């Protein structure tokens, strides 16, 4: 009789556990999981930060303060790159166009002695950066920045160096958005938007990071693939040889046609549209091997339409690609684009649940 009682109690516990598991599974199914992917320096982590600003807890003072060393490092490292590139061309290659004024020799030494990996910044360093940024040789080398590796936000920070160099400097939200720190591993955040729960994952984009994540996200609602279209004339940081759009296309092909993402909506963010719009006024997109087939003019509308077609041609599945032109540092643009993304993801959820048809 004792055995029967024990058996009955065990059955009750098992049934209760099953109910809890089913309840948890339903809750998990109600969460829309979004995976941010893209090659290194595409701007996907800026999209992630913008989402935190728009729909998460934002960046209160303590959080912004934690970015100070990253921003200091970005500023110093960027000026060190400009100095090194200018000296390489002016001194070693005898190209006087890039020569830095002899009067700034001491300021060069101050900046080159700073340690960006430690986030060093002082009034002295800031003043030296400010003077160097006004130099003709530095400005000339900045104009050919696509020929070497430089942070896209370098000029933004140089223009703000008088504030950044202050002892009590507190980064603004715009400063935070433009900060650059390599993503390693997986970072996630959850947002509640109009009563719907979204969980976004940001993963490392460099080649060494990709093998860690590609198989880990089967079942995500959507992949948000980010491409820096302004990088069509730039080479990869990793090898200094591969055109960045070529790399972005290869990775997109891999992701879009992967069995791991067969059921996920594929959303394409053509990012850094502001930088792209300025660059095409001076340089044709055909400099990228991936875009060499373009035969139109350098208009923004025609070139972006062609780039969308090039990426869409890599899609070997029956699913539709949803393209958006984005500027991740533009809060209003990201909000508008994500409203569209939200609608796409929500509609897919209804289709998967059999509550509506594909449309």
C-alpha cells in the first residue's frame, strides 16, 4: 500500500513537472530571437548599442563612464595610425604631400608615446592631437584612409578632442555609439516592444570568431546581416588583402544558405549609408571585385540597388531577403528600420503558428 502511495505521489510530481516544462517551452516560443551577424567592422555592434538605447535600459551615466577608456584608446590609436602612415609616405616614399610640419615634432612624440590599449588620455595628449589634426599632411593622409586601416569614427572623435581631453570628460551617448571595441564571444540583451519580447544576440564578426557561433543559433526568428557598404574600396583588417565587400558576400552566402538558418527570416542591413553616399562622389563602386560588373552612374539610388541585387543573387533558397539601407549611428533611422524588421518577424511568427499565410 505504501508503494502505491509513493507511486501516485511520483506521478503527480511528474505531471506537475511536465506542465512546467510545457509552460516554459511556450514562453520560449513567444520570444523572438534575433541574431546580428556580419563581417568585422560592419557596424553590427553599433546597431546592438542603438537597440539598447531605443528599447533597453539605455546608457545611464555610470554606463557611459565605462566607455571612457575605450574612446580614449580609439582616439589615440587613430592618430597614431595617421602619423605612421604620413611618415611612411613622406619620409620613406619621399612624398612631400603627406609631410607633417616640423613644428609638430614634439606633439608627434607625445602621441606616439601614449598607450591606447590602456586608454591613456591627458590634457597634453589631447592638445597634441588637436594640433596634429589641423596639420595639412595629416589631413592629406586622412583623405586616402581607405588604403589602410582606420576607425571610421576617427574624424568624429578628433573634432571632439577638446571635450574628450577634459579631466571630467563623460562620454555622450553619441560618443558611445561610435566607440569601437572588437566583439568576442556572444553578447545578448532582451527588449520588450509593444508587449512582444525580443532577444538579440551580437557575436564576433572576425574570421577567428565565426566558427564559434554559426551552429549555435538554430531556431532563431531572424538573422540581421550587417554590411558596411562604404567599405567597397577597403581591405580586411585580418589579412590586408581581401576586399571587404568580397568577404561580406562570401559570409552572406554561407549564412543565407546555411541549414542552421533555413527557417529564419533573412534581413540585410546595408550599413554606413552616410559614408557610402559621400564616397561614391569620388570613387566608383567598381573598384570592388564583387561590384566590378556595375555599368551605371554613381548615383546613390542606382548603386545601392545594384548592391542589393548582388547580395540577393547569392540567395539559393526560396525565402525572401529583406534589405534596408541603414546608418547605425542615426537613432531615428535605426528606429524606423527596426519597426519594419519587427513587423517582418511578427508576421513570420504568425505564419509559423499557422495563423496566416506567407505574404
